[in-house]
C-alpha cells in the first residue's frame, strides 16, 4: 500500500506542517496583540430587554431564587430554569459588553502577522489537496 501524505491525499506532509506552524504563529501573534476590556460590573447595563435596562444585579435575583428552589427540591424544573437561565444571561451580558482593541503596532508587524496567517492557510490547504488535480 502506497504511503499517503497529509489528510490521506498526495499533498506534501512538509507543506502541511509548515502551513500549520505558520497559522499557529500568526494566530498567536494576532491574539497576543488584542486587548480585551470588560465593561460589565454592578450597576452597569448587561443588555436591554425591550425598553428595560437589565443590570447584573437584576440577573442575580432570579439566580438566587432558582438556587433556593433547587436546594429545597432538586427535581424542580422551574428552579433549574431560573438558575441556568440567569447564568446564561450573566455570561451573555459579560461577553456582549466587552470591547476588543488592537494594540499599537507598526505596519510591518501587521503585515508579518497577516502573511503568517494567510500564507500558512494556503500551504495547509494545498497540502490537503490531491496533486492529481
């Protein structure tokens, strides 16, 4: 049986590994240059539900009732719904209120990051393609 390349195709395993390494390096450099600033805290608006601004404290009220209902009767589906729904709303509110910003970098740095990402993707996909095409 003939030995196959990356992904079971005739493409080169070397191109596959180099492309994968380039994508990982470019992705790391890109993500390393992103600053995440959360804007969620007590009293801040988590999200808007209709015309009502829902704060993080308002989300914790049904959570407390849900936890109390679960401790009283663990088979109470309303308690589980309140607790899990409140946690999901809290997570949604935190993620929705984050701001992502790129750090200050030179054009050369950005070009290197993009070449690593896109060039690595090209090599990676070329290695997965059959060479008979």
